């Protein structure tokens, strides 16, 4: 892999194509066995076994020109990224590492929680009369 910015690396996998590995966005996975990678060909994040990371090679100049626009789009999206925590499991989540629910628009946690199931009945405690 090749460093493209701070903790962000670009490489190529023989089956998955262009890959972005971002050290900062590895939340919500078993870091001893898994890695979160951005698949440029599919415009999505995925969680893979650590073995997949060992199969990523340094990109050629052709790879760089092929994926250059998608890398720029991802880096720009990172500037606008939403960060929060899951109301259900309290895990830190963000709009890059996790998918967005097509129905409610919330970040969908790996525990499957999103805004669709969110209980809007807040515990306000006793009301003073």
C-alpha cells in the first residue's frame, strides 16, 4: 500500500480492486481479526479478515489514474463526515465507516440500530407541577 495522506493508504487487491485503508476509522470491529476497508470500485466500506489486508499491493501509476477521482471524492466526503455514537450499543460511529439507512438517513450501526427503531420517548424524570 502507499500512503496518500496522514493515516490513509491506497492499494490494490487482485479481486476487490482499489482499496483505501484509513487507520482512523477502524471502529466497531474486532481489530485482532478484522479490518475495515473502503472498496473504491463499489463505493462502499466493508469489513474483512486481516488476511485480506496482506493481499493488498502497492498501486501502479495506472491504478492511481484509474482511481484518482474516487480517492478525491472520498477525501472530500471525509471533511463532511458526521460523527456520533450509537444510541443502542454506545459504539462510536461515523458516516464514512458505516452505511446510511436509506429509509431514515441515520448512520446504521453494526448492531443494526438506526433511526427507524429509535424510541423518541425520553425519560424526562418526574414533572414538577
